[in-house]
């Protein structure tokens, strides 16, 4: 079980600190599909990065299968980091444009000195993952600019899965794909999720998608106490050009 | 001053090392003043190339044939100078991402006035028109003019580029993926603004892969698949009962319908088949589909579909 308790993350902003995530708690079980919906600027991606152990929160705790996380980023031990993996929104920005798809998929293993010895074993491993995520082997030789967005997102999915995570966080993974590509990718994820008992957190602003694909959907604004959020918003009210205030409150006023 | 946009048999191919990439094949559409035409298709179907062809923004390695007419002007036959003038005075583009289309190190006022001056307005007229347009969009030129783009919310940025597109009353407004990456409430706002643009009398062409935006915009819809128009008809009819099997399967892929993907892949644009391009993925395929490319046949609902199912006899 991936459990986050009272996560708070603030960023420095003009005239003070801004709470992107305010005492949010959630639980993701293995084998479950949980949706996380919310408007842009509501802190979805910040929470995703905290859960993937990339970004240290100001306060709060994350526990993965009983192990409490004590450090984030490179200071966190690798085995723990590998348990939670993140697929990013924009695949073209998430992979090195100089790496062929096959090398990009194996990069996390190479970075962790976990690559199997021998070219044959590496090839077999790579083709196994390519098959699971629905990439044909000729695509593995191509560079990111030579494949479609949907194909590249599949490679990013394989790249997240090669380290055998127990939990997968998908941050708006399909918002730039057309509907058929999106449906195909989600079918693939559902199959892998069932096969490996992955806990999947699907982050999206598309509530319809979250509602149909996930077993349960939570709204980011419901994660933290509403009264606190109002206070946080009140502190930035004097700065009318604060982007976050406009986005998170959903009101656009000419100044 | 409003003029009809007519595209006749437009074909566009890119000469590349991998051969000719056929991005558009014999595309014919027209948009009357005040009308909305939505060009819908998956990535790689040719919809952005259509927008770029209209704006003469295609690169040099391109083979282009057919005709594009704006009123009585044949755009493909103009000299570069005439073309620049026509594009500046009569056409407008609402870019994909306002935040990156606006200059981030200049104040917005200067950029807005510059865009209006390019349409041929005098400095004073430019300011007056911009003030009116921004007021309609609930913004104040003096207030936003001194700001930089990052100081505005996404919704305000969208309104700025809309005002920039509308100043000087262009004949045709082209919006390229106007909602990519926007929240659903912002999509609603954008759809309302786009409808307002065509209500002012401009011809509006919207390029999008966002089917929900298309449904909200109404008007007419052209569905592109593998460089050709496969369905052309009223948007409402398309969402009720699409005539082409590809349209039907595409709607089934929407999460609120069935969320079911279309098996297989769209064909490579370097090697388009000489039969129906959708035949390999089509559940309704029959013998004839593997033999020839269908024409656009009228269906009972008044739409045109490139499918032998609708061929008479």
C-alpha cells in the first residue's frame, strides 16, 4: 500500500509562500486504479512528484508497503524509489532526443547498474517490454522524433515499468493524444496492471476519463481541508497577477 | 468585406529522404462568412498541414497542387509580396499555445498594437479598436497592456490572442488546436469565444483533435484520415450518427462512450494504399474496399462519406 499522510508542499512566490499541496492524504492499494482529478494549478503534479519520491514535501509522510520514506530524490535509496514510477505528460520532453527508443527504455536500468550482462539477455528483456506495451521491434531502433506521440508515450510507459515498480503514477499521460490512441494506451496499461498487480494513480483534468477508467476518483481539492485552502488563497489576493490564484479559483477578472 | 474561403483539390506532399510524405490528398472544402468548419483527425492525418497551407507557411520541400481561393484571390498564384499583404490583412491565426505564441519579454500592449498595425490600421485606430475588442472580452487595454504574458492566467492569455486575431476584421480566422492542455472549464470559455468570432461574420476554421470541443462548436465538420477527407457534414449529425466507419469507431473510443480503441494503425503517409486507407482496420470491410479508393458519397443524413457502404448500387 502506498500511503501519503498530510503532505504539504509550498513554493516561494512573490510576497510569501504558496501552498501547492496542503495537507493532502491518500492511499493507493496494489492492483487498484485510482483517479486524481482537479483543475490545472491545483497541485496535482506536485503531489505526483512527492509520491514518486522526486520532490521532498515540507511536511507529511509517505509510506510504501510499510517502509517509511525518509529522504527524497537521489538521497532516497534506490530500491524504494523503484517501487513508485511516474509517466510524464509530455513524452517528447521526457526522453533524451539522442537516445533510440530501445536505449531510452533500458536507461533506468543502466543508470541503476541493473542491466543484464550480455547483449542477448538485454535484447530479450527489451523485446519483452516492447511487446507488453505494444511497440514493434523496428520502432526500438528509431529516435524519438521519428515516432508518433502515442508510440513515444508507450516507450515512456515501458521505461517506467522496467524497474518493476509496484505503483505507477500517470500524470496526464493521454491529454495530448487523440481519443483512439488514448483508449489503446489505457487498454495496454489496464492489461499490465492486472498482470503485475500494479497500483495505478491516473492524474487527469478529464473527469469523464477518470470516472470511467478508474475504480474510484478523488478530487485534489477534496484532499485538504477547504477552510485552509481559502486562507491560503486569501494571502495571495493582494497580488492580482498571481497566475496560481486565477487558475486555482477558476475566475478570470480583468484588473 | 467578408469573403468565402474555398479549397479545391488541394494536395500537399513533402519531399523527404524517406520518399514523398503525402500529407493531403485532393482535399476540397469551403467556409462561408459566419460559418464554422471543424477539421478533425488524429495526429498525422494532415489537419495542421491544411492550416499551414492556407497560411502559406509550408516549408520549401513541398509539392502543392490544387487551388485555395479567398473571395476572388487565388492564394497559390499570388507573388510573395501580395501573399504577405493578403495574409496580414485578411487572415488571422489563433495559435496553439498563447503563452508561447506571445513574446514573453515584451509588454502585451505593444504586441497588440503591432498586430493591429500589420492589419493596416493607424496607431490611433489600432488602439481604439483594441480597446473595444478587449472590452468585449472583459479586459482593459490599459490594464493588460503594461503586463507581460506570464502575469496573466491561461484564460486571459487566450482572450489576448483572440483579440489579436480579430482586430482589423480578418476574412478568415484559423484556430490551431485552441484547447490543447486546457482545463474543461477553459475549454467551455474558449468554445464560447470561438462561436462569438464566427458570429461576427468571419469564416472560422478550427483544427482540433478534441472531439468534445468539436461537439460544443457545432457548425460543419471535416474528418481527415490518412491525408483525405473521409467524412464531411453537419457536426451535430456526425455526433449523432457518423456515416464513415472510421468516424463511428473514433466516437466509440471516447471514454464516455465505450473507451474502445481502433485496432491496428493508420497507414504510413509515405506508402498510402491504393484502396480505402481505413480498410485494414474497418469492421465493415468487404471485397470492394481492398480494390479502389472510394469517392465521397452522400449518405441519407446529408453528409458525405468516403465509403463504399454509401455508394449507390
